[in-house]
């Protein structure tokens, strides 16, 4: 397991690699977009984001003010 400082050093050493990778992916997807028809798709299916487990405990204002 890497320590936090070892991970940061390795991440900074690989930053140029990541930059080239993302630039290449950007150019690839731009080329794909130019070839394809421009269309949009909207998904209206509701997705549950989280449970309101502690919603009763959350107070924006003190109880005296409400």
C-alpha cells in the first residue's frame, strides 16, 4: 500500500502522461462527433440519489427562529 506522499509523487510524475492521454481522447471524441449526426438524448427516468436518514436532524436555522 502506498502512503499519501508516495501516491502524490507518482501522480505528479505521471501528470504529463495523463495530459497526453486526455488530449488524445478529446481529439478522438471530437472526430467521432463530427462524423455522427448531432442528436440529443434525454433520460427522464427518476433515479434515487440518497436516503434521507438524517433529514430530521438537519436544521438550517435554530428551532427558536422557526
